[in-house]
């Protein structure tokens, strides 16, 4: 697993210390496949009185592969009881089976910050879905390297931070973003944020970052994908939502979609059609992450 995935093997303090915990808890695990994983997990939850209401699993190979599982269980817990459950799970199940794992109270929305540049279609779609209660997240901040979208964002009752990025002062801009984001968010979403984030920034941030790329990766990575697509005469254009890594547009893919086009579409038409796909692909990826449906597995993902 990547370093960012390894950091998630222990529950965050925020997931343990909540005033009003819910009844549904999500458990995600990955480990080397072997007999007894489901039995050991279920046995411990049963000992605590939990009722398993949903369970999905996948193995890359039943003999020597990697096993993935997403489970939801019903159990009303106080903060102390939840901490004890996590302690017991770590010692009795996760450590013997060498699991990567995390638990999350389903009643607690992920704290999300959105970074954007000038194009507003992905940003406004996310905020509209969030306001309608369609995305289980708590948006705390929108930040941009341009001032253009301040009024739109503030109309949703959200703070807007303008953090200019000059090529010769990029590290200074990243330090400012870290001041705004560190220890304040569980997820950062790049809603057409047209800046490359450094590996040092990603390491210091310490939470997942989801990007929307206006291309069906790995085709047409980098700048101007619609111009590249038009020159090649493609018959399908698409969009890709992926986790951000230091390698440009190389992070694990969460969701993709395409739309059929013909020679009649010019670059403007391709961009309009592409924007529609970008909105929906990014929204699905954010939704699935916030519902703890995505497990990272090296360069790829398992999405339940």
C-alpha cells in the first residue's frame, strides 16, 4: 500500500471522540487472503453485540491474493465503548492477520475542503449536491488560486480563501494551504484546480486528495486533453476521478465515464460534453469515498 494508505490503518482521533455517535459503523479491511478472516471479524463483533447489516468482499486470488472487505454493523456505542471495540479489534483480529483497517461512525460526515481555479462546473455541482443532502460530507472551506468564484461560494454560506500561486513562490502558496487545511479536513477535492501539488505538500497534508481529470486516463494525460482528442479524431471522450499522488495524473482511479462523439463536434462542443461527464464522475467518486466504499490497493482501487 502507499504511504497515505498506511497512515489510515489506525483510526483517527476524530472518529473516536464524538458527542453523538450513531448506530451504524463502517469497517474496511485489507490483508493477505487466508481462511478465517470473515469468521474472526464476525466473532469479535458478535461478542460486542453488533448486528452485521451489510458485508461486501473481494479477493484478487483465494490462494495468496489480497482480501478486501467492507462491512456495516449496527451497534450503539459510547465514545469509551467505541474505543474499546477498536482496541480489541486491533489486538485480537487486525494484528494477528496483519490487516490494514479503519472504522468510521456512519453518522459523522467527512470534513471536506475543495480547491478550484476558475472553472466552476464541478465546484458548483458538488456544492449543490451537498446543500441538497446528496453528499455525506461537511464542506468547511473552498480555496482557489483566483478570486473569481468568491461570490458563488459565499452564496452557499461557505468561506472562500484566495491563495495566489506564482510560479516562483509555489512553496509559499502550499504552506498557506497547509495552514488552512492541516488537522481541519478528512478529504481534499480538486474541482478543476489547475495546479500541480508537490509530494511534500501531499505528505504534510496527510489526508486523501481526489482529482477530476478531463480525460479518460491514461489517454490524453496532462494539458489540453480535448484538443488532443480532437486531433486524434476520437469517438469517445471521458473523465476520470482519481486519488492524487506525486506522479501527475497517475493516482489510483476511483471512477470513469465516457460519452460518444462524432467528427461534427468541435473543441467547444467537446468541452461542453466533457464538463457534464466531469461533474457526475467527480460527484460519484466523492460520494463513494465519503461513504467509505473505496479501498486503495497500490496503483488501483477496490470500490464496493
